[in-house]
C-alpha cells in the first residue's frame, strides 16, 4: 500500500506523491483528534465516509464553478487531487453561534448570527491555531489582499452552496472550516479550494431535533460519531442504509459510475 512516497502526514489525512506531476493522493485516515490532538481515537470507518462526503461536496462545488483541488476518487480512502502550496490559514464561516465564538463572545450556542461571519485562524499546531485578522495575513504576507478577497468571496459561495445542500436534507449548517492553496502551472497561479469538507470540519444539526451530526459528538464525548456521519451520507444519497437486522447496520456504499470502487486498496 505504501510503495508511494509520503509527502505529509496530518491528523486525519496523509498526502502521497501522485502518479503525474502536479498531483498528489489524499488518503483519509480513521483518526479523530480534537483540542490540537490532545484527544485522539481511531473511529473505524470514518475515513471511508469522509472520503465519499468530501468527494460529493467538491464535485458539487465544481459544478457551480468553484475551483477545487479535487480530480477524482481513486478508492475507498483516497482521492487524486492537484498539488498545491497550502495557504496557512483556516477560514471559518459561521451562520449560527457555536464552539469558539460562543465561548469568546458569550453568545449562546444556537443563536442565529445576523449574517455569515468569516474568521481566520493561523495554521500552527505549536500555537494552537490562533485567531488572526486580515491585517496579520497582509502584514506577514501569508496571502495578498487580492487573494484574501478571492478567498472570502469563495468562502461565502461555499457557504451558500453547503447551506442549501444541507437544508434540502433536513440539516442546519451551523459553521465550517475550509482551506485554500495555490496551484502553479507554467507561469499561471490560481487559488483552489483544498483539504476536505466533511462532518470533521462542519457543524451540522438536524433541523427537527438539533441532534449533532458532526465531530462535536467526539469533542464532547457524546458517542455515536460514525453513526452520525453515516446519517449525513445516507441523507446525501451516498450510502444505503443496508440494514440486515444487525445491531449496528453496515451501510452499503451506493455504487457510482466510476471504476474507483473496483480497485480499492483497503
Ligand atoms: P470552532 O468553533 O472550534 O472555532 O470551530 C469552527 C468550525 O471549524 C467548526 O465547524 C469546526 C471546524 N474546525 C476544524 O475543522 N478544525 C479545527 O481545528 C477547529 C478548531 C475547528
């Protein structure tokens, strides 16, 4: 499996060298971490589900003209993506107060925000990803003013797309985190949406019950994380419930038109 050169290993994914120049393979692990990896568990099946959910979302975004790193899914845990120079900023978009904004500003969890709010965090584990201002991004040259404008307008388009997608399946999009990178081709440079979009980096609440269908189940020791992720995938039409009367039904991947499932590596 690892005949390929590993370029980078993060908390939830591994990046391997790709088959062609300018590409890399993004491998989704089952590792779940929170609080800068102070909390860590292996959640069996998480990587497979996130690979599929992220593929589905990136394809949908591509169809509305958002440029992303996604090329194609290779197998159950891996995607072929464009090689990028990652911009070291986490872009968070919030529609409803939860998590760190609730704590920081004393806003009760669940409060509708007056409009979507974009926040930036500097990607640095040693510093616990501190919140930063556009001013820092500019002054330290992490991105140019033009790039920040593009990142912010894309983040809002992603928010509109995701909010609509999830609303259609009875899920409220509370907030999410995305990342961007630069692709260099000949003398051209463009900014692409990178990383992943999955219940690992979104807050998703059931519209009727407010049940959390995201990584807060792990952060807050609520249990049922994989079942919640499966629920999201089932509602998106990516998984079949596949209930064979088992205590914990094993969802079945809905077949797709790609040959990807045939050459799965695990
Ligand atoms: P926060 O409320 O903890 O700042 O999180 C905002 C959103 O960003 C939430 O959907 C979870 C996501 N997130 C990540 O994807 N990675 C992280 O390291 C953190 C802290 C949050």
